[in-house]
């Protein structure tokens, strides 16, 4: 014996399969929840979300269902989850150029040229100039290493702060999505509301409403 009954969703017209003894169901097509009502050997579906303003539920739909099915419409955009933009990953500083290598290469080329062009010069002058270039190379090498350490330390600090901000944003987003999924919209009164509450709110205040409930 087949214990399943086929019905049509009153919100979107999608086909539904209902167990005979079920009391409620969620439409897999639009996401709206319905109460199963049995009268005169018949089974009917009734949206259980009643608008606090008009007291009816025939025009009530879940906000998440509207946002999903009408994402490109003006209403769908207004009812979209108010999620903040993703925090930008910190820019990693580029490694400073290693001027020591440039200095050593320059010193070598200078010495070769000095040997051929200025062969008449004294060895003391050549030695002095070479020593200066080598010392400059060592200085730049040390300065480059220190600068690299400073910039890497700054990047690590930025990365740690970024991870902390990202964790906080994830927690806030989870709370926002939780309450956003609980919202309903009444087409008749153009308002949003939570189940079990006696207050309805303008659609334009969706961000503030969710923030107050989070």
C-alpha cells in the first residue's frame, strides 16, 4: 500500500510528496513551510506563517525562499542576506632587493676595468677602492637582511590581525544567517516578521532588524 500522497505547493506550484501521517513539510522547490490540514477525507496545505499586521498567511513566504527564487528582482535584492564584504587579505611586502650582490658584481667589474685602464696606478689605491666596495657590499647585505626581518615581522602581525577579524566576521555572519533564515515576508503588507512575534518591520529595515535580533 502506498503511504505517500502527491500534492502541489500553494506557493510555487511545485510537486510535493507527503506522508499520510505527516503534520507539516517544507517544499523542496521554494523552501516554504506548510501545515498539513485534513478535512472531509482530503488533505490540504496551509502556510503556517501568519503576518502580524493582517493576521493571514496566504501571502506569506519565507525570505530565504524569495531571495533564492527571485534573486534578480528588486524584492529579491532587498531581502538578500545583509552580509558584510569579505575582509581583504593583507598584502605581503615584497622582499627587499639584495644590494650586496649588486655591489660585489660592480666591485669585480670595477677592478677588471681598473686593472686594464689604470695599470699605472699604485696598488695601494686599487686595494683601498676594492676594500671600500667590499665593505659597502657587506653593509648593504646586513641592511637588506634587517629590512627583510622587519617587513616579515610586520606581515606576520598583519596576518594575525586579519585572522582575528576574519574569525569575528565568521561568527557575526553565522548569527546573521541564522536569523535571516527565520524571517518571513508578507506580500500583502510588504513587511517582514519572525514567527511567534507580534511585530512586523519594513523590508528596508532588514539589516537593522537582523542586527537587533542577533
